[in-house]
C-alpha cells in the first residue's frame, strides 16, 4: 500500500486548542495526541541525506514495534542549505511514500529564501550564498564561484534552469503549521500573545528570542526546529528539535502518542549519550 500525503492535518490557518477526548472534569495533567493517532516530527535536515536515511529507518523500526495507529511523519522544514546534499534530500522526500505513514512538510526559512530568489527577488542571492545556499547550489551541480561571476539576474536564471521544476513545486507545497491534538508543529515558533489563527508566516518561519524566551503557555505545546540546541529542548510550552544535524551529525525526531513522548536520534556524540531512550510526559508539570 502506498502512503498518501496528508492534507487533513495541514492547515495554513490552523484551528487548535480544542481539547481531545472527554470534557475536562479534572485539570489536564499532560498534553495529548489525538486518540488513535501517532506522529513523528523530524528536525532541520540541512542537506544531510545520510542522516535522513538513517533516521527514516529508525522511525520505521520504532513504528513497527508499536501497536497499529494512524501515523503521520511531519518534517519541520529546512531540508536544504548548509549540508552537502540538499538536492538529494529534496528528491528523497519528494518521493517518500512510506506504507505506514502519511507525510506532512512544513516550510523553513531556508526554503522560503530559495523560493523568493527563484521568484525574482535577486537581492537575496548574496545573503543566501553565505547562509548555506552555496552548498545547496553545489548539490545541484552548480559551482558557487560561477554563480558569483554572473550578473544577479543571470545567476537567478541559472538557478531556475538548474533546480528541477518538480523540486520547486514540491517545496512550494509546504505548509506553515500542522495541528496534532494538543500540539502544534511549526518550523521556527510562534509570536507569543498572538492567536494561532493570526500568526504571520514571517514569524512561523523565522522567529527566535521572543518565542524562545517566553514561558507562557501558548495553548498548544509548540514543536519546532530552526534554533539549534545541543540536546533536545523540552520546556512546558515548547519542544525544540533542531540538534544541528548538518554539523553535529545528530538528527532528532520526536514521537507522540497519547500522553507519551519519545525521541529518536541518529548516531553521533549526543545520541550516544542519550541513546534512543523513550522519555514520557516530560516537563508538563
Ligand atoms: Mn531554520
């Protein structure tokens, strides 16, 4: 059976905050996934096809070891740039149709910048080359030095000719948020104090300190990537999954089912320290 890409979970304007299950006679002890569902969320990939393949194998094995459930794998964005195999990651995920899960892709700031450049925003080209675009272009067979010798409009024309249309179309289909029970998946975070429905793409894809430093409950627990932390960052109101895979070698996923949470990581120093230990109901107290 071929897995289908989930449209149901994708909402550009998400409705969240609905309590799943019976009305709460008692204070909620922990955040929960919707009944009968399991989700995995994968942090920033940044061109590390090797780690992606390793992690997808581990997710598949993890899923196999659990009771059947409607399963979704959410990719939190930043598939491209910095690491060596952006093109390979995009191609792998574009064709990824696991039998056991639906897939959802969220847009990272790196995807946004690429789409804006290809869409004609040539002013962004120089900055993009510095923040990982050079490695991305190399993965598509373009020498960044050649690109830099060209006039900006010619350089952008070269990008348009080189990056397969299907890759751009795939990236352009990415959503900004996905809601999952008491959880909200986003690339970077949310603007605290603003209703989820009124969040701006700019914030969802780029925000850092106003979100990271805010201890308020946002309604849903926000599961995000974008900002690197040495280990998974689990707080009462958010969970940060970007463990800097492109340089650390540690790519992280979270599994969510019922009130349980667990983490899956690729090899590397941090992973050896924490193993693949299942961690349940962390820090909701
Ligand atoms: Mn990012």
